[in-house]
DNA sequence: ACTTGACTCTCCCATGATGGTAAGGTTTAT
DNA sequence: ATAAACCTTACCATCATGGGAGAGTCAAGT
C-alpha cells in the first residue's frame, strides 16, 4: 500500500504521515526500490488510532505516550487513565477560559444597540475593562 | 517612556510590542537619537486595548479591525457588534468541539477501572471508535 | 572619568499541527 | 509513447509568542 492509500484508509493526510514518521511518532516504513513508502493494514490501524486521539484533542506528544502504552502488553490501565484524566482537566481549563470570554463578550454585545450610531459599549468595555 | 515601561504599564511584552509594530497593528513609534522607541500614555492605552481584546480571544487580525473602528469617530456600532458576534459564534464552535471531546473522553475514562491490569477501554475506545 | 548593571536594538530560531508548492522521479493505463 | 496520477524531498507559511546572541546605550555609584 502506498502512502496515498494509507492516507485515504486512515483519514490522515500523506503529509502528516511523513511528518509523524520524521518526528518519531511512528516507525519508518519499508520502501520500494524507487523509495516509495509501503504500508500495511496494521499501519493503517495505528494511523487511525492517532487520528482518533487527535480528534479527542490529545497532543502528538501525549499520543506518543498513549502509543507506548498501547504497545505495552504489561501496561497498567491506571497509567492510561491518568493520561486521559490529565487531558480532561486540560480540556476543562480551556473550556472554562473560552466560556469566560464568551460570557464577557456576550454581556458587552448585549449592551450595544448595534445601529448606525457610533457609541458602542463593546469598544468602551474592551478599553476600560478592569 | 521606553518600551520596557510601556510593556509593564500595558501588560504587553516588549517582544510583542515590537511585533505588533512590525506587522502594522500599531504605528511605528518615535525614537530617541539612540534608536530607543518612545511611548506615551495614549500608546499604553492602545496596548491595553489590544491586550484585553486578546484576552477575549480576538485574533490580531480581528483586533486590527477593532482598532480601525476604535479610531473612527463615524463608525456604526453595528459594525462593532457584527465583529463581536462573529467572534462569539467562533467561541461557541470551539467550546462545542472541546465539550464533545470532553464528553467522549470522560465516558471512556469512567469505563476504565484504572488499576494494575492492562485491559483498558480507553485505548480500545480510541482504537475502535466509530 | 570609569565601571557596572539594567536597559535597548536587530536578527534569527523555536514552538504545534498542518498545509502549500516546486522540482523532480515512478508507475500505470491508454 | 505519452499522459495522468502518483510518489519523493525540501522549503515556506500559518498564529502568537518566547528565547537568545551580539552589540549599543544610559544612569548610577565609585
């Protein structure tokens, strides 16, 4: 399987597959004589894992750790759970930050009449925020 | 006022002030004979505006638009409101994406006993996600 | 006057994840 | 044989920010 097929099958772009290889997230694949990377079902499986972990917001660094655990038959599920919970906490932090922005901005926007007149509590609010 | 003072007063790093100047977000400041940038109260005011808009999650590009409106005495508040509401919609999208990740991951983590045993629904769930 | 420390200047590099493009080689199908 | 579709590497861009090097400047204390 060439990289394009692996990309289509895993929903990871060829560009990213090469990138993951270069940063050491995945092993270097075998090559044809012409230098084409060759992939197999298990590689696609791995790439799909990566893709889904990305969809869950894990960083490539965290995914690296997940992959070591995935590969390790003697892993403790507690280790995986710890990673996941740390990531949930991180998501919570980010959600809270965005929500706070949203709240503040919504309050400002509600106070703005939004017509042709120039006076606008949004700009005032940004300028004068405590 | 030198850049360091302006940075402290506005809570925008000197590094960023130079950057904002270079990308055209703020005007080039006057310089001393030695080439030191000189700032005044109104510059600090502007930088604080930028800082707060950043805190609300506006991109520098959006901030550029906000600044034009800020500077324009004949602006229509509707234009500002439109920008703000577009940004709120963007925040909503991002919050929803993160929340969905959080939900999925929490479900997986709850199913993981998190002990010394290797079997772990989190890794399974990532690998087998629909 | 001279040193010292704190400041400033520009320039280059790095982040994280991804995409684009260019210039060239390969494979496959017509 | 030729064209289409693919692959390769290498470089550049994004976005906002920080780090560091190497050199110049300024103010305060000796």
